[in-house]
C-alpha cells in the first residue's frame, strides 16, 4: 500500500465470492492505522488478510478482487493473486534485479518454511534492543533504537549470507508492517487519533527473526494520539 494523503484507518476488508475476509495479526484493541505518507504492507509476519473463499478450485495465477474500506479515503479496489509458495532458491533469485542489486521493496519472505526464526544458540551473545519514541512539531513520530551485540547491515548483492549478530529491523504499527530499518532511526508520518503500539524486531540478513527461548528480540512502545 501507499498512502499519499493524511493518516487513515482501514475499517473493513471484503473479497468477491468469499465467505469471509478479515484481518489477522493486529494488536488487540487497536486499529489498522495507516500513517501519513507511509508504504505499509500486509505480510504473514505481521498483520495480514485471511480469505475464506467459496471456491476450492482457484489456481496459481488467478486473482481475487478485493476492497479495502478506509475511514477517509473510502473504498479502494485491490487484487489478491493466487500463488504457490516459492522455493527458497526462487525467493532469493526474485530479490535481485538485473544488476544483482536487491529490491528491498519486494522482499517479504521471513515466514516461508524454516526461514522464519533464528534461535540464538547457547553461548552466543544475544542481540538486545531498546526503543524510544518522540513526536516533533510536524506531528511526525521519531523512532530511535539502541542495540547491543547487533550490527545493522544492508546487503546490496546476493547471496544473503547470515552472520551472527548482524541484520536489520522490522518496524510495525499495531502489528502492521511499515518498513525495514537498516539504521537506528526511522520516522513515521502523522497517525490517526487513538492508542497505538509501535514495535521493532531484529532480523538476520536472510530475514529470519532473532529469537531467544522462542520469543522475538523486539522492543515496543505504546503511544496515544489525541
């Protein structure tokens, strides 16, 4: 998604010929908030849309017409394409353009197969993260994180090689993925009124979530917008 206007909220989702369509993965009692000027995405490692379709014969390459209803922008028509889960090799190939450079806007594979989690091995110095959030005079929100035993790294060529203690962050608002962080700072545009939870997880170069005893290495902050 791309929000070229002010802050907004997704109030409903609908899909043609579906028995049900709904959003999962949103922080309880929170709105599906879209910050001003943001490019969030529904993703399986965050908030995502579930569709219970009437047809069991949908094939790879077909699409389901859908409608997102927003409080201010109204109804927006989108398409959900049917696609078989790609292999790990295919996913890595799709992340590069013809020059071998990565297109980070197209990457979102952290939940496929065994690529989802990187459990910190016993004896290694586990990454740690803390976060602070502040609003500036423009009503934008500034996120700053500090880490221990972790190095931000933005790869520009294949392959995506894991290195202990190295990687990037995933930034979420109420569970909706907003962007990746390749440095300690990020900025969000104005938010709609209400209570919101901003969170960041630390992830490996090959997009697995760092985890300690089954829990993601993450930091969260709750804010209230009047």
